[in-house]
C-alpha cells in the first residue's frame, strides 16, 4: 500500500500472518494497493479496513497553526523558518484538500514573514507543479481557461511570494533558485 501509484511514496508492505500487520496512516486522500500471491498458501487473501476523514494529526495541526498565524501578538514567538520548511514539505507530499490547506498556511506565513524568516527557494517543487499546470492550460486552447482550485491556490501563492521577495530585495535570487538551468536557457533563446 502507498500514497502514490508508483508505490514509491509512503510505502507499506506486509506478508505472512495477520499478526505481522500494523496500523498505519497515509497522507492525502488516495490509497493505492496491490495484492500479489506467491501461491504458497491456499487461504483467500487479506482483508484490511480503511478509515477516511479521520480528524487526526493533519486537521488538528492545520487548525492550530491557522489560528496561531491569525494572532499578530503570537507571530513574533513562532519559529516561522522551521514551520515554513516543514509546511512546504507538507504541501509537496499531500494531495487534494490537504494540499490546498497546506498552501493556505504557506500564504499566511508569507504574509507575516520578515527578512530571513522563510527560505522561499524551498518552493521549487511547487513551482514545477505550477508551471506544469500552466503549460497544460496553454496547450489546451479548445477549453476555456477555468483554473482548478490547486492551480488558483498556487497562482496566488506565487503572486504573493513574488511581491514579498521584491519587497525584501531578493527577487533575482528567488527566480534563479526556482528555475532550472534548462528553463533559463530556453527563455534566453526566446
């Protein structure tokens, strides 16, 4: 079982008697599973139970952090650099509504950050996702430009972040860090 179709992310493998199985949590809103038999047993297989919508770590953490970032008097006491780094990782790993919530928190952090609070270059994987979505939108001229919620959220995140790094005087470093050398060569050639 895993949270990605290639079975590389959050992979859990089990074999043998049910006593060897352990409960586990997967991030996101999708579970991929594969059952393979080596024909060494004549039992029917395995049964597992999936519980979704569990108000667990993610939702609780989201609500607490959202509230803390809404309190101006609390913000100076929050280790924004550490939370930024952690939250970018969460936004990269999650899918669906959890990813949207993680991006919402990133927006709040950008808006209340000061010089040196956040390493904005950590956004590179999300920038690659955004540019991929942008390229697919541009290639599909037959359909009107209706943006998906994730596309809109990423567009807002990068718009606000670009304005913030401009204010902080580090726009050039930010743009160079987000783009690949190949992309920069293509832009220069154009």
